[in-house]
C-alpha cells in the first residue's frame, strides 16, 4: 500500500507540471503582460516606461519560456514560466498582482468555503442516498414513480432558480434567514444555513436518480438473489449487502466534489455574499490577476489528485478483492 501511494505521488508531479503549463499558455494567450499592466494601472495614457516598471516590479519582464540572451544554464530558469511555477511546488504562493499575500488570503477565505461546502457534501450525500434507497425499496410503486418524476423536475431547473427562490421565500417572505452576508465566528451560522439548504436541494435530483440506477443494477446481481434464497430480510439486504457494494461508484463520484470543499462554490458564494475561495477566484479572473488564478488552479489539481488517492484507499475497505490484491 505504501509503495502504491508513493508511486501515485510521483506520478502526480508531471501532472501538476502539465496543468501549470496549460494554465500558463491559456492565460498568456488571452492576456499579454502589457495588457495586464494596463488593466492593473487603470490609465489609458500609460507610457511604455510605466508599463515596463510595472512588469519588472511584478516579475513579468522575463521571456515566457526561453531566455536566449542568458547563459546556457539560465536559459530556462530565467523565464516567466519557471519563476512563476517552481515556487508553487514548495507552496510559496508569493504576492498577487495587486500586492496582497496570497497565502494569507487563502487561509482567511478557506474557512467560509469549508463551512459551506462540508455540510452540503455530508448532508447532501445522506439525503440523496436515503431518497435513492427509498425509491429502490418501493420500486414499481407510486413512491418510486413519483420520486423519479420529482428528480427529473429538480434536474431540469436551473441552479440560479434555487438561489433566487430560496432568497425570496426564506429570506424575504418568511424572513427566517438573511438573504446574504457573512460574519465570522458563530454568527456565520445564520448566514450559511440558506446557501446550505439551496445547495442540498439543488443536488437532490441528479444525485438521487443516479444512485437509484446504481441500486437497481446491483439488485440484479447473483449475490442478492442468493441472499434472498437464504431468507435474509429485504432490509438487511439493502443496508448490509447492497449499500456496501454501491459505495464504490458513489465514492468515485464524491472525488469530483472534493476540490470544491476547499475551492468553494462559485455561484453560492457570489450570490450569498460569502467571502470564500469561490468569490476569490471570480475576483481574480475579473482583475486578470494571474498570480491568484495560477495558485488556485494548482491547489485544485493537488486536491483532485489527493481525492483520487483517498478513493483508491477507500476501495480496499469496501472491496475485499482489491484488498487481497
């Protein structure tokens, strides 16, 4: 197991380099360093000397990939890609183009994102599995038919509708929860309840319908038929045998959500005024702050790779065949 984890970590290094390279190319294909300088300085009548000073101060005066005028040993190291990317691997995020400490911003904004994303993930997972199991348990009945129809309806509605509807109904009509805003500490609970409710409800349709499909496919397996022939109750089949085997594809789907635990939800944080990492990324894109965008993409890649490794490890818990191998 330890050698396997070590190999996966080593394989992650070229993946992270490739992600940084693609992000670098895409960003500077759209924006040149001169365009970034004009955007940050905000003056239409800028002189070339002012632009060059800004580029030199922020480290954007170097060539992108090759520095032909340098010595052979510095052809690659004295480039914009090398200088801006190599420090990421030791988690030295440096300063943003607007002059802020990126590491400090991440540490400050990660807690609102986690306070929002973790409850949505846990509560949503429990609710979706419960709904899917109910529809599977009462399959071909009114409960299954109406539940499947409701899932399709929920899937067909835009996520913006849930946001606006939740703010109007719970915030403006019933006045149970504030529409937007955020306070640190325990006061944040009243502000994150509404986005948590919206996040859970908006995900019920697609996830429950997918889990229901997984449960129905697993019910046709031979081990389920064997368990029924032995007289095992349907409830025990569902909770002891069926659920354990269906957890494998469910865990695979959860991996996709893991980066959002840290990166935040773009839509929810923006509409509900939560100062998390999701809104941090949006602000960086609007300001063309390449330093922040690069760091957040790098963190997202690391979290996704960690999620894949954790998923492979969790497979050994639910699948004895993998554990024996």
